[in-house]
C-alpha cells in the first residue's frame, strides 16, 4: 500500500505537475495484488505499473489504501481520525486538542448492531466530546465506503443497510462520498496549496513556522499560482525565500 503512494508522488514530482493533482489525479500505480484489492481487473504480476482509474472515488490521495489504512483502527474504520487527517493534512486548520480522559466508543452487543454513524452520534451526545467531533466526523463519514484497509464496500456486513456517506465541512458545505469530498476540496484548493507549501517550507527550514514567516509563505503560494502551482514553482519559491536563505545552522551541519 505504501509503495503505491510513493510511486504516485514520485511521478507527480518528476512530471512537475500541479500539487493540486494530488487531490484529483486519475491514475495510480498497482500490481496484481493491490489491483485485486481495489476490484480492478486485468492487472497481472508483482511489478507495479501505471494504471488509469475509472472510479472517481479512487482519484487522488483520498482513494489511496495506505492513507485509509493508517487512519483506521485494526478492527474498524475511524471517521474521527480520517476527518482529522483531512483537516490537518489537506486543509490546514487543526481541530482543537481533545479534552483529558475522553472515553472510547463502547464495544458491546448493543453497539455492534449500530452503524458507525449511530455509534458516533452516541459518543457526541457528551458535550465535551461534541466540540471536536462535529468538526472531524462529517469529513470522515464521507470515506466510510472504504473499509479499514481501503477496500470499497457498500455496507458494513451481511444484513446491514447501505453505508450513509454524506458529510460536511466545518463551514457547512455539504457533499456525499469520497468523490464529493474531493470536489469540495478542489473548490478550496488555495487552502490546500498554502497548507502544502507550509509543510514543505517547514521541512526545508528544519523547524516549525513562526508568525513572521507568514508573509514569505503567502508570497510563495501567490507566485506559484501564476505557474499553476507546480512542484517546481513551490520548491523554487521556498529556496528563494528569506526564511530559507537566512536560516541558521549549527556548527558542523551540512
């Protein structure tokens, strides 16, 4: 699963595509085992190769099993963790930290009969829990058609009804399913690009960003927009930025 994501990002970087394509690209890299996991036919052998995707739900990072797996628990999906990942990694504004001693979801015979949405609604009945969950859960519910390993499912099991996958952003924008969530994120691509640039600049500087870095961050994102937000435009903008050129290194550092 990790290999698929690594190859996709390497491809995007080498082809110098727009970083927004990380959300919307209609191809990926599969071998037979992963293709079967995705329900894609006609792929044989252990070698990974570039494959055009026909299902819009699989486009971009939101359809990658590696991401869907690490944002799940071993025994079930986790809408809260997936929603938190979308907020932090794609949009930028992090949710508030959880209060101490937050109880986990109940695991008993009664709750096992409930859908994930119903179980989360019980959890959010606690006002302390609701503060965080109302921001994250609606984003994660849009990805509920993906099981804990990123396989597609119409329901959670025999006798269960169809998965209810509508969601909403914190600002109230509504959508349905992974494709709907992706389309909404694309409408907010400026937030995605700025968040992407912030993380790449943080990596380049080797430190967290401070308030005085914000002007440089906005300048990099603004100038990259002229060149379709390509990888090269953002990387060159970082290299030319004042925080990068004036950064301090310890003695003996390369």
